């Protein structure tokens, strides 16, 4: 299918589906691509699947199904054109065109006009103004203008008239450099190109007839453009006759699916009603079939004309796209039957791309009490059954998931019993993707799959999960360690897959030191999705940026509520971790020791902070030189404010710098966890984090967390500390600033009960005691 036509169909499907697929803009997993593989499409299409997820788009699930059914040897002999998967998607994954790329067609047109009319080049317009008309329309216009220049009767006046008409055409499709069309604007009324006088030569008048027809097409006046293009196709010796009949057919096809804005709501209402009204559904189907028959008759007429051979394939493609639009259920059944043969070419005539567009509507989950009509489709095609089994199993519906798991197991047993058919392999994969613990027979079969098989990494991950859930941690570690150090994972070059195995291995770590080996994860979004390599900066001349590496949600939760302060300090001393990370962990240990009144441990941790963060050495040396808890505690709080230090782990930076005094807030911690595993702002849900490993001195950890959990937020803790300081040490020169920070911190964020009273008390003291002070003048209100 033509990519432009597919985009139009997709837009139509989106209209039909309402807001069912709208993004909520919620949390996402930066370490694992959940909807698509992070493997180069050419390699994924060739059977290098990495770890296949149930959340993948149907197109990638189909590719996985085909690869597993065929196996490595079958993939070598089956038709598998290198660019098939990319073409089926229709656009680069997550890609966008640069301004220069988008402008080159428009710029080429402007240069051609300047050369033809011998005028200075037109100044370049912003990219946003030039992305409406199809690039092919600019290319066609440039080619036509160059041909006109070759004619002996090409006078400046005639060339200028043709250019003026063409510019008017571009205005109809939205590219008016002097008045760009904004998204959502009402349709503009634009004057049609002015027809040439009858005294002008027939050739030039006929060339403009094409422009008038094109303007009608872009103006969405399809009845007129159908008529005008048909007249061009029926005119003997017309210079553009070859295009006439085909473009008339395109106008007819566009009219068959076009809905003006004023009719969209009525169409949606009727579409919804037809779901439960068989008579209305039959009438709509009959009307669509009638339109399709008329379009097919036009296609057949073109195909029967050998002089139109250059447009035969485009006409066939147009017919296929209209089958998708007008008779979707029938076309879906045809495509499903074609795609169910893994030895056939799924990319022939864009079968897979067309099927994907249709599946978005026909295989969507019923809603609003509507009946589930997907069962017959599952029965008609094995890959649809397999795909639906995977996609209908989700965490939100345990009963439905159980039914799909039982179905997957039954299908696997069926094909094993029938001589271990190739379908057994793909149903084994389905079981591995859906199950927690594996049945003994599934475990045995999964262990026997060779490392060269496309499904190998997915099955290994399922085995690691199976052993972890079953408490067989030694086996889980052995599986994960072998994969993490093995050739299959290295060859896949999949950051997502590696991160998922690191997550499994972290969950069964034997000690804090062992767990630290699996803390760091690489962001999958920092890799180019089509090459699997480091993504190049989009700025010209910029050097490639290194992928971002940090700690995922499971590691952050473990650091925040899984370890005692002593275990944190020991981890900070582990030199195999990056120094910036060690510094942040050391800071967390130091502040916890201080908050827990563990004086000796706090002094030792301060020394560790100085070693791992040399810029903080003066701060830590001052802390260690102070006498008594009140002074050290105050110094810790003030230093934490100035440098943004925290007893809780959120993110880390290799540099710890002082913060601007004006912008400093008491944001060092919110309410701290009171028990092991209690979340603290970690992204555990979006990252599907596993249960936290229970390691280290758990008795000390539980006692410490119980006490830390009783403390106020940093704002409340700071406020109490500052108000006490104002009484105990009224001459402290930093008190005005500290009162300012206290008031500013009560604006929002993590607050305790009584924050309003705290704000008022700090404000009142600041204004009563420190009149005309810099920080008093910057605090006109309390909150």
C-alpha cells in the first residue's frame, strides 16, 4: 500500500476508534522498549528477536511468530526482503525529518522558478510553513517546469502564468508561504487558478487544465476533480493524458472515504449504532461494496489499456488500499489467510502493513458492553489465535489471563502430540511469555531450545523467572549469568533485553556486593532504534553522545528501603562502582547515621564522602571538627540545603555543586519509608520491577527504617531545626537565609501537617527580628 494512503487509512481508523488509543502521558520505562524491539529492523526481521514482549505492536509479534515457526533454517529460504519490515511500518520508528530534509523539495521548486523566470531566489521560509503538500507534487512541478522551458514557444509571460497557477495549487494543499495554514484552522476559501485566454496555444491551456483539476482535488472537491481529470484522460494527444484516467480514479477513491468535519460526528454515531444493529450494519456494508465495485471497475479499465502500463501497479495498489477502507472485514480475512502461511512473503503488496491497519480496528478489545467478535478471526488463522492469546492476557484481568494461559498450553500439547510440528515452537514461546511458573513439561522443553533459535532469549528469561518465583535462586542465577556473559545476548545488541536479564539477576542477588554488579542499566531510548547503535546527536557537527547509564527503579527502591545505613556505607566503598554513584550512596549513609544519632558511624561516613566527592571535603572536614550533636546536625542540614544532598537516592550527578541561595529549597527528602520495600517515588510500576532482594543486615535496616519513617519531611524537619536554632543561637548569621528557605519551601511539594503554621511562624520571626535584611525583603508573603 502507498505510505501516504496508509497514513490516511490510519487516520480514518483513529477516527473510528475514538480515543481508545490516546496516550495518557504517564510514566514510561526508560530501560526497556515496551512496544517495539530496540534491535535493527533488518536483523529483527531476519530472526534476531532478542526478548519478545507481550506488549509489542502486532507487526513485531507477527514477525516473531513467523521467525519461530520457520526457524533459522526456514528463514534462510523463505522470501524475506531486507526492507520489508521497515516498509510495513511506513515510517522510521520514533524518527522525524529534519528541517532541511522537509524543505528540500520546496527549496528545489523555488530555485527552479527563480531560474526559469530569471528572478532572484525567494527567501527561505520556516520549516513549519512548508510541510503540507506532498513532496511528489513539488518534484512533479519542477520536472514539468523544466520541460516547459525547452519549448520554443515558452515566453516569459507564459512561464509566469504557469508558475502563478502552480503556486495557487500549492495554496490549496496548504503551502502558502505568505499565509501558512495553522493546524485546526477552518478551511480557507482560495481562488482557483485563472484560466488562460482562448487565444493562448492549446498546449499551454491543456497544461493548465491539469493545474485546475489538481486545485479541485486539493480543495476536496472530488466530484469536480474526478470530472476534470477524466476529461484529460479522454482527450486525444493531451500532453498529460496518461495521468487523466488514473487521477480521476484517485479522486473517485478519495471521495469514497472523505468525510467533511461537519459529518464526522454523525458518521461516528452511525458506526457505533451499526455495531448492535444488524440491519444497519448490512446496509452500510452493501453501500461500501457498491463503492468498491465502482472503483474496481475503473481499475480494471486502466489495467485493460496497455498504453497505461506505467500506472498499472499504482492502480492495483489503489485498489488494495480501498479494499482496506471500504470492505475491511473481507480484506482482513483475505490477508489473514495469506499471512498464515509463514513460507509466503508477508511484504508482497504490503500485506502485513495493510493487515496491521485493519487489525487496529477489528482486533481491538470490545468496550461499552459490546460483544467480543474476535473469536471467528482467531479460528480462521493460527497466527491471529497466537497473537490474541498473548495480547488478551494482561494483569488487569486475571481470569481472562488464566484462560489464555490454559489455551496456550493446550495448543502446545496439541502440536507436540501431532509430531512436534513447527507450531509447537511458537506455542512454547507463548507459554513462556505468559506464564509465571512453568509446568514441568514446558520447563523441560524450554531448556532444550538451542541458542541459535530465534526464541532462545525469551525462553531463557522465562526460565529465570520460573526459577526465581519457585524459590530456586541458584538455578535462576545460573540462567541469568550464562545469558549475560553469553554470545546470544551480545549478538542481539539489545539494551532492553540486557536490562531485563539484569533485573532478574538483581532480584536473586546473594549479598549487597553481589547486587551491586547488576545495579547499573543503560537507557534503551539513547540507542538508535533502527541500528541498535549509539544515537547520533541531531545537531550538525555534534559528536555522538554516550548512552545514559544509571540506576533503575528496582535499584533505587533497594537503596532507599532495602539496606541498613552500614550496608549503604559498605556499598559506597565498593570501588567497582562509578565514583559519582559511590559519593551519592556515601552521602545517604552519612545523613542517615546522623539522623539516627549514630555519631561514630556518621563521622566515618563523612570521611568516606570526602574521599568519594573531593569537592565536599571541606564541608566534611568542618563537620568532623565540630563538637557535639546539635552543631553537627545543624551543619549537616545547612550543607544538605546548599548542595542538594539527601539520605534518599533519586538520581546522581558526577558533580556536586552548591546551589544558588535564591533557589534553594528544603527538598532533600519527602516522607521516608518506614519499612523495607516501601516505595519512595521510584518508577517501579512502569518498569515492572521485581520483588526486592532481602540482603544485608535486615534487622538493623528494619529498626532504622521504623525510626526514619517517623521523621517529618525535609521542609518540616528544617523548619523545626531553624526555629530551635533561632532560640539557641540567635546570632547565627545564616538565620535570615534559613528562615527565607523555610518559608519558600512551604509553597508546595512534600509537606507535613502544620506547614501553614510553620510558614507563618518563620515569616513572622524573620520580619520581626531581621527588618530590612536582604532575605526579609525577598519574603513578602508566607504560605
